[in-house]
């Protein structure tokens, strides 16, 4: 019996290590520099550990003049949303496709955010990796169909 348990644990280790590798912490993101992105969704991964969208950013993207005035939803975690929106700037990278890392599915369900389908236009404010080593953003605020979602925590 003990040997079977050891074999079962050993067999599960490759899967566990792949999951741990795929899910990284947020500390590698530059939380001192909020970034704005907008584009058409070309792919989605609606799964844990967090949902992901790949968007195609249009040429000539600019931060909207009214971004800092957008109404943001209350969250259970303290977030200076207005400050983030006021400081948001465009990324330094010029890739047309960006991966947006959202929250875990349970949090998206708490916000009543249905799976975002390809073809949908979204905008987001969040953080890129330090030094923008790749075209990835951890999303703080997602804007879909005129509604804002705060992804740091659950709705307040």
C-alpha cells in the first residue's frame, strides 16, 4: 500500500512541476509603471491558473484622453485605480500582439465576466514585466463592452 502511494505521488510530479512553471508570481511585473493597451481579441485561454487573452493592437495606439476619468468598480483589495489610470502610458515595445494575463476563473466569475470571445475589442491597464522583456501584461483593469472589471481582487 505504501509503495503504491509513493508511485502515485512520483507519477504526479511531472504534471505538478509543469503547472508550477506555467504559473509565476506577480513580483516580476513593474508595478511602478502602469501601461495601457487596447485591441481586438484574437485568442483566448479561459482556464486556470488565470485566463489569458491575446490581442492585436492597432497601429498608432494612443492613451485615451478620458482614461483617468473612467469610473472604476470597488474591489475588496485597496487599489489606487484612479492613480493607475492617470499615470498609464503606452508600452515601450512595439509588438502588434500582446498577451493579457487576467485573474483566476473564480474571480472572473465573481465579477460576472463571461468568456471574452475572439473579435471583441478590449482595453486594459496593467503592468508589463520589468524591462518589458516580452509582450505580456498582467491586467489590473479590463474594459469590455463599456464595463470595467477590477482584477486585483473580488468585487466589494
